[in-house]
């Protein structure tokens, strides 16, 4: 039952909306870029890819593949 609830929540939340609550994102082609919340930086290396429901920081290597894990990572 828990997986059914988790699947329903994931289907209703956009990863861009979830991550966008913590990180100011700007559209860059088919992705969104922003400053990584996990380390200090001046140039955006944090990329959110809506088509894959994932995010990755090319500066520190942190990554997640769902809205749910995005919430857990930033808390």
C-alpha cells in the first residue's frame, strides 16, 4: 500500500516544483539550472532534468532520481 501512495504522490508532483522550493532554477533548454544547495558556488552546476525526474550537481556529485528522494536529500 505504501508504494501505491508514494507512486500517487510522485505522479502529482513535478521535480522542478519540489526542487524549486529550495533552489532558484532557470530554464536552460530542456533542463533547469541553479546553484547547488549542498555546496557553495558562484556558477550554476546543479541541473534538474524533468523528462527523467532527476537532478544532478556536476560540482559535488550529489544526485537523485525522484521527487521523493529530492525532498529527503534537502532536509
